[in-house]
């Protein structure tokens, strides 16, 4: 088998060159395999994190961002980050005495989440 035909077995190691990583990522990109979870690519990146970072920078900014953002969306990382930011804002608003309904309107958090936050840290009464 040629190296191209046996790309996966050839690259299943922790000492890849940037060229090897770029070739592998390009192979995945061309075949739309980056859209699916792939255990091989996961292990390859974990074994070669610095090479992966260097290789991803060799793609266009648009391609690099698409790969990274797609992965973040699939993993639910963006939703988790956004929810944590919304909770931080909600805590501030609730501590100022804003009503849970007003906070829900601003943060898009459900009322039950806001009530839990309110129970964790009740507002301090004015003048106390």
C-alpha cells in the first residue's frame, strides 16, 4: 500500500511532522470527514497537540475557524460558555434586586435556573 492509501496507519504515532499533520487534515477536509467524530483523528491530535496547532495555522483563517467552531458547537462548549456568561450576568442583576422575570428576559435563562441562582445568593436588602 502507498502512504496515501495507508495514511492512517502511517500517521498513527506521536512524532508527526507538520507536513504529515497538514496532509492528514487536508485528507479529512477533502472527504468531509471533519464533520463527523473520528476516534483516529482524536488520538492523532492528542498525541501531537503542538504539531496540530502549527498545522491548523497553515490552513486559511476561514477553514481553521470553521473546523474549530464546528468542533466547539458539536461538543456543546459554546452553549456551556454562553450559559455561564448568562448566569454571571443574572447573578449580578439578581443581587441588585432585579426581578427574576426581568433577568430572564435579558439573559434568556429559564426561571427555574434563576430561582436556583437566587436561592444560592439572595439579594442584600438596601440599607443593610
